[in-house]
């Protein structure tokens, strides 16, 4: 009958096809009911799909390469990797070139994370971040790091050197620093800290 109303779930279930959708009913109530059921089935599928996508997004970082770490600043370019000792000994030659150096974080600014010191175990380079544009975690001491930027030798004032000592985790007594200090420094555009 054209105006037949479905009274039980059994008769509703008979209307499902092999894909899981309700077969289009006759005009009136049956047609509206099949549209509602189809809409609910589609919404359930979309909700399940969104949970799967969310789970993959959360799991993706753990599925990534073990060498990858937390990146700060601009993405790395294809700049040449230079050993830390070579960068220090050739600082004048490398002064205007963008390079990458690797090492271990020896110290980090304890006020904001606005600078760090990288070492190869013997030599060290003080690193600031371009345009004060990003910071690193204050608890990063001892972690491996890759840095990209420009390196130079410069002289800093006694006051600036004392300020750095105040922010240092090493807690060097600032009053022991006398006169201008010569340092090797890098202005980093990008930093990757590895665990």
C-alpha cells in the first residue's frame, strides 16, 4: 500500500540493502524514515572517521624518525654542516655564510630560554636567536642540538658578560667577570633539539 507505515524495527531492518543504507521507501512516512536512517548512518561513519584521523595525528610524531626532535625557528635549509671545532677555527672565513653546527647543549638562559651554549666537549659557542624570534626550553641542557645560522667572533662588554652569567644555569659569579670578553657566537635562525 502506498501509505503503509512501518511499525517495527524488524520491518525497518528488512529495508536495508547490502551497503547498509535503507532502500528508498514509498512516498510519505517511509521515505522520511529512510532519509533519517541514512543520515544517521552517514554521520556515524563520519564520526568514526574523524576519530581515526585524530588518532593518527596524535600518533604521527611517535611514528616519525627517532632522530627528529623539537624544532624552533625557521625550517632548515640545505646549508652545509660544519664541525664545531672547524667552525670556531675558521670563524673569519665563515662569518657571512649560513651554516649548520651540531653539539650538546651546555647551558641555557634560565630567564626565558633566549640563548644557549653549544659544545663539542672541548670548545663552546654562545647562540642567540634571530630577531629574538623564538626561545628554547630552559631544561634542554645535556641534549643534542642542531643549529643553523651565521657565526662570528665578537667582543661583548663587561656588563653584557655579567648579565649572561646571571641568567646562566652554571651560576658563575658575575662579579668575577672583568673587562670586555671575546666570544664566538652564532645567531641561529633554526634550532632542532633531539632527545
